[in-house]
C-alpha cells in the first residue's frame, strides 16, 4: 500500500513531468505555426518568384558568399578548435574568451564594428588601395559572414576534437607518428562527423546572415543583395511575393541543414579523452 508521502511524491512528479511536456508543446506550436504561415504564403508564388532576376541574383550571391566564408571559417576553426581542445592554459582561456565576444554581440553591432575598422581607419584605407575593399562590396558580405560565424564553428569543432581520446593520439605518437601525422591520420578521421556538422550549420548560418552584412556591405539591389537582404528590401517596398519567396527558401535550407547537422552530430564518435594530453 502506498504511503501518504509516496502518494504525494507521485503526484508532484507527475505534475512536474506534465508541466515540462506542456511547455515544450506550447513552444513547438508557436514555432510550427509561425514558420508554417511563411511557407503557406510563400509556396504559391515561389515558382514565379524563382523566375525573377532579383531572386535568382540573390540566390547565386548567397551561395557564392556563404561557400567562401564557410571555407575561410574551416581554415581558422580546425587549428584553433584543436588547440583549444588540447591545451589548457591561461593563454588558451584568454583566446577562448575573446573568440566568444562575437557570439555575445548582436550581429548588427558586429557589422558596425567592422564598418568602423575597414571604413574609417588607415588600416582599412590601405587595404582598399590594395584592392581589398570591404565597405559596400561583396567582399564585405563574406567578411561579415566570416566574422559572425567563425566563433560558432570553433565551438562546434572544439567539441568534436574534445570527444576524441587523447590516449589514441598518445599511442600513435609512441608508434613513431609526429604530431601532424597523428592529427591527420587519427584525430581528423575520428572527429569528421562533428566537423562535417560544423561545416553544414556554419554554411546555413552564413546563408542567413543579415545584420552584420547590412551594416558593412549595405543593401543595394542586384549588387550586395543576398537572400536575407532581398527579404528585407522587398518587405520594405511591399513586394510581399518576393519577400515570402526569399523567406521560404531560407526556411527550407535552414531546416534541411539542421536535420543533417543533427544526424551527423548524433553519429559522431564520442570517446573518453582520458587524463593524459599529448601536447
């Protein structure tokens, strides 16, 4: 027979679980309803909008800039993420803290910071004379996407490398592999799922970058008009069909990227790091 205390605990536990479930359902309804409305309004005119020169330009520019910025993120995130995953020092703590700053800043503030750096300083003027002009150019879109997304990619890559056991690296080093060979032949293959997930979600985030790109590159039709900027411009001028088309494309890309990210993340190799480092 259940005691009075046991009955009370059972009721509280059930109410607690139901409350958590109910709040989750409310959030799911809110997200699903809002996104579904965009898709419902965007799909009917999607075929016509995809024949628009403006939307075609925005899609091509978005893909072009996001691929380049994601490639640049890969070049930075893999070595930095590996370093932070294997070195525990005051210097690595400082690096990690500084790299987190763009994550905490609103993207539009990051864009203003980049605009001031490359548009008002001698450093920016010197780069412009060398042909590297970032203000109100496509290069500015790439830089804005890179600046906003590289800290996030470093975090994901760091997690992927942290899941790889340092004991395996130590064994490889004891068998005669140098540090670079160990990294290429042991660590990278074991962390590949996590790295691929980082690449996909970073690319999707770059594709949807708005605030920083708007501040640095501006929003000029058929010049610096990516899909998010096309959405902004067309909403501002009342071209709802084009705006909804851009929004629908971004939603589809984001959902597909998220599904791939989750699939790769759940399939990532997770191993005990152990207590012994190899640095």
